[in-house]
C-alpha cells in the first residue's frame, strides 16, 4: 500500500477544491461562527489539501481510486 500515490480523479479534485473554498468563504463572510467555524475550517483544509495534492488517505484505507491510470504500452489479447 503506497500512502502518497495519487488516488483522486480530476472531477473529484475540482469538487474538493471548490468545496474547500466555499467553506472558507462561509467563514470569511460570517455565515459560520464560533466552534462550528473551527470544524468547518478543518474540513475546508482537508478538502483543499486532498484536492491540490490528489491524494486522500481515507481513499487509501478504503481501497478507493478515482484517479485515471494510463496503461503503459500493454495491449489486451
């Protein structure tokens, strides 16, 4: 099991980045305050990090891979 192997696909990454930015926007606009703001910030950081780096530890543990892998010159017979 490789921990830092890319396992998040392009669409998944885009959703995570947008979600992370929206969560931080909610904090900056004052829609979320107090203790909930800290929880939203942590979720936003996790979403942005996994979106930017393309690696999700939870996906690794659960065996999920949405990243498209290219076959390297091998053809099926």
